């Protein structure tokens, strides 16, 4: 673990220094990313120009879901989003270069081409979440206040686990980057909206099969005083750390199995 963190820090630091060598380019790219990600929330604002509620949720409540989803995903994408390009390394054989280095492969893959510009998603999500906190009519308690940072950390771990599991899948299906994106970027977009606008089967799938619902839907229901998806018990709002730990363990196992199955390009 220590070696992995050290390797990650060194590689990511190298890419950050490379990025900041062209500061104007970085600022323009980051602002462009901020604008693009902001269009997601603009679409929601356009919807609310025609309706007062969406799935029974008000604009501040959806902003609450949106902010949690965007920040959790943003942290995971910034830290480990580069793993989504593993399929390219498998196809062209450059993964072999990482295997001979004295550092954990996952740390190298995660830090490779570290994109500091991805911080724009976190900034945009934080701004929307700040609006939600100011506008929502929530009676705050110590439990609710403590649950917010727990949601962010747990959500980030859940999304990071999806990134790692998707990377492991690319050992087998080398052209699976878009499949992975369906569960990462697609999952983040899904969680921007309340569960009440989706069919029961979809909500059941992202709760019990791919537990993305524990990023915000389930714990946010407790904070906002909303009915729980699928009628889950109230204590389910406090299980995101357990779900995140289970997802992390499953993703780690998938990664080890995938890495051991790798036989270099052309095999």
C-alpha cells in the first residue's frame, strides 16, 4: 500500500508539473470543462422553467442530489479516472512496460496522464451543492450533518470501485471503454435525478446489483425526509460506508483476477 501511494504521488506529481508548465492552456481547459459540466445543471434549470417539481422533488432537492453525485464522481474521476484507458494499453502492448517497473500496476495506471483539469467537475458540483444547502428546507441534526461528508467519501469510493472493476474487465474485453463509461459517467448522470422518475427495475438494479443508489439516493432520502427507494428501512441511509467497503473489496478482487489473466498483446 505504501509503495503504491508513493508511486501514485510521484507519477501524478510529474503530470501535474507538466500541466502547470502551460498555465494559460490549463486555465482555459479547466474553464472549458467547467462550462461543459455546467450544461448538465442548465438542462435541469430549463426543465424547471416549465414545471414546479420533477418526480415530486423540488429544484433545491434535485440540486442536492446533483451536487453529491457530481462531487463524489469528480473525486473518483480525478484520482483514478485514467484507469478507463487500460484497454488501449492492453491492445498496443504498452501495459508490459508497467509490469516490469518496481511499483504496483494499479497505482501506475491510475496516475498515468493525471488530468488536473478534472477538478472543474468538483468545483461545479460544489457550487451546485452550496446552492442546495442554502435553498433546501432541511431541519438539520447532528446525524444529518455528519452524513453529508460520509456520503461524499463513500460515494467517491463506490465510483472508484466501478472504475477499477471496469479496468479489470478490459483485460478480457479490450474495447470496453464505452461499456465502463456507461456505468461511470452514465451512473453519475443517472444519480443527478431522483429515483422516482425511473422504473422500479432500474432502481432495483442500481440498488442491489450495482449499488450506485448508496452514493446519494438512499442517504439523501434520510437528509431530505423523502421516502426511501424500494421501501428500504431507515437504517439503510447509514450503510454507504459498508457498501463502499464491499465495492472496494470486490473491485480489488476483480483487478487481481484480471491482471493475472493478462498474457500480453496478441495472446
